[in-house]
């Protein structure tokens, strides 16, 4: 009974059962299984990611085979319309060196500084990555030599976006592993030294040795070899020609790492560190011709577009630099040569006159700018240089960067007598090149749109900016024919219709006139501003803009009345295409340089066929030819054409153009078989001649045209004669007869007058001096100088 009570008292209570055998083991196994699944997932994920990268799913991958034998690739050739080989599209030339010719010190320095375990890893070195993170790169970067070689195969700069940069790094790793499989360690080192760009056109270590030290690579000393290895991390910042002090500091870092890793002993190290860097600079000009580079710059863009379309249509990808294409262009080799000669002949003389005017001026070459404004322009140029961008990315302070720009270094500068080797600061180099006159000339056949000559600048080595298609400058009075054409079409005017030349007033806008009534032909011949403004007001500026659009002008054009005087920035390319329409009976042809592209086997890839577009009645177009003949016969161009030996009996439809403060000089000249446009100016619009006597388009640009055309006329093989005549449409009537030019003439264009000009007239200076009372607007910030080019690499 007692026992039962006890049992009854415990009723409802539960006791834990002893754990089953193996339960703890099951939980542990589940964790182990989870870890293995996670590890396998990570491995598969990483493998999948590397596979995706290697297959180009995350962006195009470089071709590793390019390193094997670059000589097997066939350069694409450019043939002129007269069958002359004008040039080639080919990879930059280098002078490859073999491993046996690399001095041991150069190899040891490379391994000590960049990759001390180079012989041990397979392309990626985790220890190097951790060391780079720990020491901030002072004891070598995280990339192996193989990774750095892989990086050279990519043409794009490292992205600042962390995600994109991570993808770029993955690509480098994939390529590095691929390189390690394909090449021996010795071959990788050789390829790296042959591929690296040491700047100053030093492509590869052999060319670098000759340019910097005037010797072969095999003759390099230990300190010189250490200099080149230090440049691998920063070829601009550690450049001995530009930054000798920094170059020595970084060279000594390389030497100290060679000491630490046992490649040199203490005595050798001490001697090497005590050796100053002594360069023997021997510049090598770029393989690209100075003038041809400008049309090749445009030509490459056009070809790339056609090749992209070809790939979309056929799925076949062609490479301009490797696949031996044949490009047949419309350029005439003789006309191209004459155009280049004409620019050099005139600008050599023009530059002397400009330099004489600038001599002794404190603010040379700027006018109407105070010191603060001039310094602003200079700083804009400094910040466009590769040198500034590189130092800025490296975290160097603004003050320190400016100190670097003030230090004299060895460099080449442009002169019309030839390239000059000097020692000057980058700051002074920029200022020097800003005073050099720039020019552009394009010539085309009005009836077909074929471009016959294209000179986009004066020297590609120093000024890598094309003034034909890339550059946009204020066009001044060369815009007026668009206004006159609109008035002829909309208002039914004829060459002898008369318009008031009295002062033009519109609100606060006032443009002085000479009074009286002028025929359209006389008004355009003497480029009278009030007449152009009245015509634009009568037709409406929107109608004028539409005419310009129909004639192929795509640039932005203001709707305010000063647009009639050429306030807009337009390219020579578009201006000449528009003018050619007048000589082609009102049919617009897009200017074209490419005739046909063939592959290496002669199969046609692209044939460019001109498709003329009728934009105005032939009678209207010929009326414009008649109007513009007056410019050459007795107007703003007649005097200079006569001085240049161009007869008044030659039929020339022309227009001069001079912009505000003489910043731009234009001349557009059409003959029956050839239309040619020329522009002359400077990099900045604050740089110009003081007076319109020297700064007008008739003095700055017209002489280039005259020199060029006289050469063309003299070459009978071109079949362009000064006796050629414009053909009138059968039903054309001028509406008047016995047109007479104004006696005495009015001289130059008068330049562009805007509301701002008249509210703030420029100071009444009596001669060239340092003027600082007027703010210069519309500074051209696009043209590169030699400073930009040297430091862009």
C-alpha cells in the first residue's frame, strides 16, 4: 500500500530519457555536411566566375596570341584616288629584344621590386597581394610580373568604379594564368619589357635605352636598369627627364630591395645609390607623319563604324591593324601635298609677324586679359595634361603639382624651323605652344562630295587636335551666305535687289552702318553687317537656321539676331559641305573621304556611294555663286587675291570671315571644280592679332587658299584650270545687269559685333600692349598642346 502511494504521488511527473547512442555524432555530421556544401558552392562559384570571365561573358577579353609574333599581322593600307600608297594603319613599332640580351641586373631589379617569388607562382601570388596591402605598395605592388603583362593587353584605364575594377582585376588574373600556361618565365619577362611603354615614344626597353641613355639595353648599368624598373610603377611620375629628383628616390628604392633580397651586396649598393642619374636624351619622332595623322584620325573613326556594321551583318570581326585591309580614299596625293605645303609656307611667315607683335609683352600671347584670367586659362590647360591627372590620382596636393609644373625638364617644343630640344618647365611649355598659330584646310569636289585634301593641323606630334571635323570655331561673316540664300528663297530677292545699309537698331542692340542702299551683291562683297541683320530679321532667324540645316550644318545655332553675323561655332567640314551645295546646283553632298574598303583577299567590305540631296532650286544656288563672285572680284578678298597673284578673271565664289577680336580668320573659296575652306587661329580665343589689319580672314586664311590653288592650277595632271567657268542654269536670270562694285571698297569684314561688344567696347588702344580691362569669352578648351601629348601616356 505504501509503495502504491509513493507511485501515486509521482503521477504526472516525466523523467528525461538517456540520449540515444550516436545523436551528437549526427549533429556534428550535419554541420560538416553544411560546411562542405558551402565550400563546394564557393569553389563552383569562383570556378564559374573565372569561366565566365575567360569566355568573355563579363566583357571582351584581350587576345593572348597577340604577344607571340606581332609581325605576322598585316597592316591595313591607304591608297589615294590617284593610286598612291598614302600610309598604313599599323601597331606602334618597337625594337624587340631577346632574353639573352637583357642584362642580369635588369632582371634582378624587376624581380626584387615587382615579384620576388616570380619563379615560384603560376601567375597569381597571394603573399604579394597581402604585402602590398600591408605596406601600401612601398615594397612592391600586389600584381605579379605576369599580371602586369596581362594588364598591358588591356587598352582601357583602370575603372574607378569598385565593381568594374574588381571585374578588371579578375580578367587580369585569368589572362595571367593563361600566359603562364603558354609561355616560359623567361619569355614572360622578355614580353613584358618589350611591351611596356616608357613614354617619349619609347615602346619597349630597347627603344627606351636609346632614347633615355643613348645605348642598347645590354649596355645598361645597374643604376640605369633600376631607373627603368622604377618607371614600371609610374612611367610619368618616375620619369628621369621630367622628375629627376623623384626618379632618383624611386630608383634607390629598387636598389634597396635588391640589397634586401640578396641580388647585390652592400658595396655594390652603396656605389649605385651614390651614382647620379645622367640621361642622354635622344628623341625619336612618332612613326605617324605630322600631317597625315589628322586625316587618319578621322579616317579611322569612319572605318571603325563601317567595320562594326560589317560585323553585325556577317558576324565576322575585322581588325584594322592586323587584317591587311585595303582602304581606297578620295584624297589626291598631290593635292594633299600642296595643302600641307601651303599651310607651312603661310604660317611660317604669319608666326613671325605675330611673334614680332608679341615681343616684350608681359601677358604674351593673350590680349584683354588680366593676370587672374590668364592664369585661369593656363590652369585649365594644366589640368588637361596627363601629367596633372596622374599626379592628382596619386593624391599629390595641388600646390605640389604646380611646383612640379614649374621645374625645368628636357623636352621638345614646336617651331616652324623644326622641333627644338630645350630645357624648360612644363608650365612654360604650355605657354609657348599657346602662341603657335593653328590652321586647317579641307578641299572637295562640289559635284561628288569627294574630299581631295585634309590638313587638320600643323603638327600631330605636338597638337593632337583636328581642326576639320573635331574643332568648332566661330565662323563670323562666312555664315552670311546662309542668310542671303534664305532671303533669296523666301523673299524672291536678286543680286541687284537693294537693302538699307543704315545703322541697325533693335532694342539695346545697335550695329553701326555706312548708310545708303546697297545691292545684295555689293553688300555681301563688302560684308556689311547691317544688311545681313536686316535680311535675317525679314526672313526670321528660324528660316535661316533651317537653311543651314538643309545645307548640312548640325551644330547649335542661336536664334538671336547676332547669329546672322556668324556667332555660332561650326566645323570646316560642315561649312565646306554647305558652300559646295551652291556650286552643285543646290544639291547637297555629304563630304566623304572613303571610296571603298576591301579585305586582304580583295572582297569588298564597304563601298561608299554619294547620295545627293536637293535642298534648293538650281537658280537660287547659282544666284549665290553670282553674289559670292563679288567678294573675289572687288570685295573683301579682292585685294589680297591680287597681291597673291590671283587674277580677277578667274571665276571664284568666295567669302572671308573675321570673328570677334580677330580670334578666327576664315576663307571659303569655290571654283567650278574644287571647293576649299581654310581657317587660321590660336588655341585660345584670347590669343590673336591686336588689329584687324593683320587679324582679318583675308590676311590670315586667304593666303593659304591662294597658295594652294596656284599649285593646283599649275599641275596640269589635276585637270583643274583657272579658265574653268561656272555653268549657269538654262533658265537663270539675275534680274539686273551691269553690276558695279562700290568704289573704294570697305576693306575687311568688320568682325563679329554682338550686343556685348557694343555695351562693352574694347579699349581705345593705339597699339599692341598688355590690356587687361576686358574679359575674353568662349575660350577654346579643347586643343591639346605638346604638354598634353607628352604626359598623356
